[in-house]
């Protein structure tokens, strides 16, 4: 299986539940995130950042499926992917769901 996706596909499953942030001042526009993303989330800016590169930005956050491939591949640690609070189809996590099950 190829790491970089040449063909982008429409998101399947729980898309739109994630906030995708790009630190554009640190981005050197390597394009890894754009190429590894299975859906169409990222695009190049048309204006340069402080260091002269044309950085990535989150063009279609609603397509994000939360696979975290962009977060893992970014060599400059510019990308942050977090779960939205109260996003679509989001059920709150009960307080006791994070505790270990009771022993019999």
C-alpha cells in the first residue's frame, strides 16, 4: 500500500468531528500532509508565511476523518488534530466510562 494518496476519496464514516489546526508560521510547505491525507483536507496558501514558504492550511476541515496521518508525518510538528467539543453526532462521555470496570 502506498503511503501517499494520489487519488482523494470522499470521507466515509465520522467526518466533521475533528478540529485540524496548522501552525502556518512554522510550516515549510513540504506537502507531506497534503499527500498523505486520504480525504481532501489541506491546501497551499497563496501568500507566503514569515519564513517565505507558502504554507498549508485547513481548506476542508469537514472532510477530516481523524486518521491522524498528517499529525504523524509532519516533520515540523505544525499540525494538531483534536476532537471537537459537541460536534455532529457526538455523544458526551459519561464520567464513569474512564474508570476500570468493577471486579466481581
